[in-house]
């Protein structure tokens, strides 16, 4: 089960593909390079002790010691003033890695808190266990195995289902416009979250949308690209609108399927050390090609658009992208918690860093104002898509 945090947006960013798994609390400090001395300051430890005494003497309820500790760790990272760096508890880290990997053990739904109580099914992935069992989008779950979940958080419900020992859960579900609930038995299994969708449009135009770059995206892209080719695709549009980014290695593996030989992107850390990601150019795209972007296309999406633009192999259509040209590294600590830190800047093949600047489209077109508040837009209504169709049809 995926407990999606819809406000993550570009905070997801570009994350280094290989997680740095620390055996202790060494952190990212390099040998021979001094770290911060904030917590070795006697005045700081004295102040923390004084605050603990104030809490102990005056706080109305019983303070949880573990929560206070987690708050200290969270606050230390918060003090960086960087929205992309943060501390994760063990539970939060497990959730983050599930999102990054794009596959997990669950029932194949995305859920959030329902405003009127219970858990709202935001998405039910086609072919997943929940979909097969009869769960539908916009259903409301009120109980799991007879336990009322109307006051629980999505994370708590997800954990309850995932940790069932017999591998099944009975969900009490209210379908839209039905007064009586239905009890649905769902089997927990390995689920791969879809990040790629595609279809053939008129005039032999392949349309392929990538919602996020996770570890499963390259293979999903390869399968979709191959199928579109088999169906006679002569032109291609890749839609990266509202794609917040994802895993650095993932977007590079996708680009290796369409770029000519050369540099895809390179990163540079605070010490000037560079890491280059390259493409052997075995399968460069050789058909008219366009990439759709908007102001919510960030990080890995911008690496994709930046490479396409620098090599001149396609037309970038839409509005200027978000402008996130920095990379985060995720490090697990020995107690199961983790830290994510901004550790490098990335540069497009021509050496451009687009942080706080974004990528300007070759053809700039805003989504029509009348479409901004619509939950679903047809291809015919989508003026940005229609502009991309014109770009590949010239």
C-alpha cells in the first residue's frame, strides 16, 4: 500500500541512486575534514538540559523521551534552512525508500485521509491486488480486519495491512453512491507502481507520460517505447508535466535509451569533485521528438529536458521548469533512521546549472486558463499537447 504524500512535489528532487548505508553515526563527514562543532558547545548542551527541566516541571502531559530525541535530530537538519535536507525516523525512511524504489509489498493503492473520516483511495493501480479484488478509486476504507480505522492516519493503516502475518486483509469499503459497505478480501503481494503510461495518437504519434523517476521507471519506459515502435510510431511526445523528479540513476537509464553518445549530466560536490554520467549512444532517437514540461517539472525531469535540449534532438514545449539543480544523498544510520542531505549540484551536458532558473522551453505555451481547475483534460482540450503535436508534425 502506498501512503502518498501529495505535497512532496519537488522536495523529492534528484536522489542519488545508491544509498549510502552507514554502519554507525559517521554521517557524510569525509576523513580528515572537520565537522560541525554545534553539539560540542557546552552552552548548547546546557540549554538543552535546561529546556528538559522546564518541560519536566511545567508540561501538562507526559513527555515521550523518544519523541523528544527525534525532535532534536529533526531540528538539527531543519537548522540548515534547506527544504531538501531532512531527518527520517526508521518508519519514515522505510516509506521513503519504498517510494524511491517504486515497488513494495502491499495491495496496490494510493491513499490519503478522507475529510469525513476513514481512508480515501486516491488511486487503485490497474492489475494490482486491490483492483483485482474489487476496490475502486474514491472508495472509503473504514475498517481493516474488523478494526475501525476512521481515526487512523494513512501511514498507520498502510502498516496494519502490510504487516498481516497471513498475507490477507479484509477491508470494509464504502463505494461511491452506495449506502451499505462491502467487505473485500485483499491479498498482500509485491506491487510495482506504474510511473509510465502511453498510447498511440493520430498520425502515428506516440504519447508517453512519466509521472516520476523511480527505480522501476527505466524498464517501464523501455517496454512502452518498444510497444509504441511495434505499433508503427513515427513521432514521439514525452510528457513530463508535474513530474517532481526522482532517482538520478533512473533518469540517466531512461535517457540512455534515446540519447546519442556523450555526457548525460554531471554532478559536482562542495569539494569540487565531479561525477559524470554518460551514454554509449547505441540507440539514439531518430524520429521527430517533443518533451512537454511545466513549472512543476523538477530535478530529474529537468535533467531529461536539459539533455534533450543541449543535444538538440527534440523540441521542449510548455512553460519554464521548476529550477531544482541540486542533488540529495540518502544515508541510513545504524538504528534504522536516516538523513537526506543536499550534497551536489548537477549540470546539463553543456555545463548549465539550472538551479532557481529552470529550463526555458523552445516553444513556450501556457495551459489555457479555463483548464486549470479541471481534474481531467481531454487531449483535444489540452492546448499544450496540441502545440507539441504541431511541433513533431512539421
